[in-house]
C-alpha cells in the first residue's frame, strides 16, 4: 500500500506527469507532440519519460513513445480518481441534502450531470432548470413531495393543449397545499381534466422529488426545512433506469386523484 501511495503522490505532484501519461495512454506520440500538447519543456519531458520508463509505464517506439498495458491501467485509474474528486467537489455543498437512501444508483453516475444551485441573482435557478427541460418535452413523468406553481402551470397548460403526455404521483401534502390555494387549485384541476395527463396520490408519501422529461432525469434537492438547495439532472442510463423504476413503483402504490378530491380536499 505504501508503494502504491508513493506512485499516486508521484503523479499527483505534477500536472505534466498526469497529462503526459493520459496522452500516451490514448495513443503513441513523439516528444515534440507531447511538448505541443502539454506545454512542458523538452527537459521536463525528458525527466518525465525517463521516470515512466523506469516504472515500465511507457516504452519507446519508432520515433515516439507509447503507454504500456500497465501504463494505461494507471492512467485510466488516475483519470477515474480525478473524475471522482471533481464530482465530490461539485456535490460537497449539497450531499447532506441528497436522499441517498432513496437513490438506487452509484453517485459516480452523476459525473456528467448538470448541477444547478441558487444564487443571489437567480435564487430560483434549480426550478428554472426544470422548467427549461420541461418546456419542450413531449413526455414527462414526475414523482414528488411538492409541486411548485411554475411547473404546475406550465404542465397544466401544455397537457391541456395536448402538447405533453404527463403522469405524476405526489404526496398527499403536495396536493393539499395546491388545493388550498384558489389559483393553484385551478391549475391542478386543469391538469386533472386534461386527457393527456394522469395524477395519482401515494398515501405513504414520496420521499424524493424527481422528474423524467424525455428520458432526462431531474432531481430537486431540498433541506429538512424544505428550502431548495440545488437541482441535479442527467441523461445517464443507470440513473434513468432507477428513476423509471422508482416512478413505476410509486405509481403502482398510488390512487388516482379525482377532481372532487381537489375541490373538496380531505
């Protein structure tokens, strides 16, 4: 383990070493190619390549260098580590609010996800990101413990016009909150009445706020006080598979919402 950590430290202490090894793992290159690609001097490249040859990570070919099988192994593993650390930095401020017990996928699947957080000038940025995804979607499935006014009005309008196929399953509290407000209640009734929409209520509640819009998964992340902290969206296949399974499970355990339940909640 100590020897392995020494090699990790050896790579981590030089961005040039990482860049050279990753470059050679992709394809063979001459020293001049490496200099152009990395910006490293010939003297620096000479030391790096000599160190790599000592470790049997690279070998010389005709006028060039290429990574060995073990060199490619190290390059791939180090690239994975860097991706994991980049993702950790992105999630660091919101991980405490992620419903990790409900997320049936490895967080590494979020490496290419779009993470949107509120800012001083755009406090509603996570919801706006969801609206942007839903605005042109033709098929939306949602499961959530809340339904905000902006997404509700957009969904109701597009479903009523026949521009959107919508299925949603929500916690009782989400429906009660909408039904208690005259404007929101009307939006909800429009959605319930739309032929292209179906809404259900899961009496046990819905522990995570998720939406699948034309195959892209969007999650709203709130803290214990209901304050919106971030949104995360991705088209990763594993995340989409989890979201579709979660939706179908919640949907199967829920009951259809009737307009009388909206007009006379409870």
